[in-house]
C-alpha cells in the first residue's frame, strides 16, 4: 500500500504539469477554498477500546484550474478525533484518542450541468499524521499516505464564488509504526471556493446595422443611368443553453428578414452558427450545425426568396468567454442579408 500511495502522488504531480502544458491558454486560474462537515471513522481496529466514531472535520485548499474540465488541488485536511468521551458520553477521563490531520494532493474533474450547476469528481493522496493515545502515558504516532476519492455537486453563486456539497472517502488510515490502529474515514460537508482574476465585465451589445456598399456600374451609352446599391443587414439570433430551439424573439427577427428578401431574387443570405465553450468541441460543432439548420428551415418555411442561401457552423472556434452573461451571447446564429438595388442617378 505504501508503494501504491507513493506512485499515486507521483502520477498526480506528472498529470498536473502535463495538463498545464497542454491547456495554458484555456481557462487557467488560481482559486482558494475551505470546507467544514462531519467525519466518520469506520472499520476501526485499535489496541484500545476505541471504536467507530464521528467528529467535526474541516479542510483548506488552494487550486489551479488547468482547463475547463480539470484542476489540481493541494490542501490541509483535519479529520477530527476518535476518543472515548464520544463513545461513552463523557463518563470516561478522555485518556484514549486518535487524531488525524495532514496534506492532500488531488486531481479534480468538473462537469458543467448548466450555467450555474456543476458536478465534480476527484482522486488523490492524503499524507497524514496519526497520533494514537492509548492511555495515560501511552502515546504512539506515525506519518503515512492514504488514497482518497470524492464526488460533489456545486453551484456558482457568482462567476468567482462557488459552493459545493462534498463527499470524500479516505482508505487505510493506519498507524504503521507500531500497528496499533487500522481504519477508514469518510467526510460529508460543504465547501466554499473563490477564484482569482474573474471580474465582472459589461455585456457586449448586439448591434443590427445596415452597411451600404456602393458599386459603380458604368453604362456610358445607356440612358437613363443607374448604379447598383448593395446593402448588408446583420441580425443575431440567440439560443438557450444546450438548445437549438428558436425563441419568439428570434422568430420575429427572422420574419423581418423574410419580408425584406421578397424585394429581389438577387439577394443572398449567409448563416453562421456558433456555440459557447462549455462541453466538448465535437459536441459544440454538432450543436452549432443544428442551430444553423433550425434558422434555415424557419426562413425557407416562411417563404424566403433569395438567390443564394449559404450555411456555416463554427462550433466553439470563436468562443472564449468564461462568464455566464458573456457565454449566453456566444450561443447564436448570425444572419447576414445582402440586397442589391438599382438606383437612378441621372436621366435624359
């Protein structure tokens, strides 16, 4: 078990540097945290009358977000005390007790469920110090390493502050110097984390604008004289999280495009679909394709009359926001309508 735990620590350190090198420009940031809850000592086998017991546990940590899915965490974990006062309701003198605390190093995975909720899983190593007071004047201690794993459910209070319900289990927390105690431990509690470098940013404003582009058409021998006036109108259709369903607001914008397209079959439309950066790149590409198809189908079913309709899905290629408000603006399809009109500039 000692060799396994040392191997586990080495693997976690190597994984931290490997992920950091490959994801240096993704979502990297530092954060700190602290938690409190209850620890249950289980399967206690001790050379004293101590048995399974519960006590207050707490932890403090510092972490580094390697990318949007993985982080490395180091911290201090206090598992509390297993003592005879807990077992016998204060009827003993409290001369027998087991205290455990030490350092943790682990790899944490995060799975976003929506803009606010997320799930976590973690695995790591716990370098602990166990002090066993077997009676008055009888005291032994040992330092060793135990493996642990955990799961949790979290909620983003703000972009920088999050709270999580955490479960952790520590296997083979033993006194190895004199072999006076073998046991396991599990903690259940709440943890609060604060992420540095996350600031509120103003929401970008979506601007629909008409961009006139004048192309001179010279016909010196023909009267009256005309020129072709090219106008481009751009409309952004927003979508909900993990959705390709059109909203009522989006449909009203598309209805306006359909009305304007009936002026000339020389008009053209370009659709560019996008997704935010939550989830895998392949899934986001598929989602942006579905959004483009939803817009194209609505336009065609509504009687769109244009000479050319082109579609493009770019997935999360142009997405980089790490704020809830900004991510919402990246879930879109941009509709660009190009119209051509003949404008009279002179006559006989």
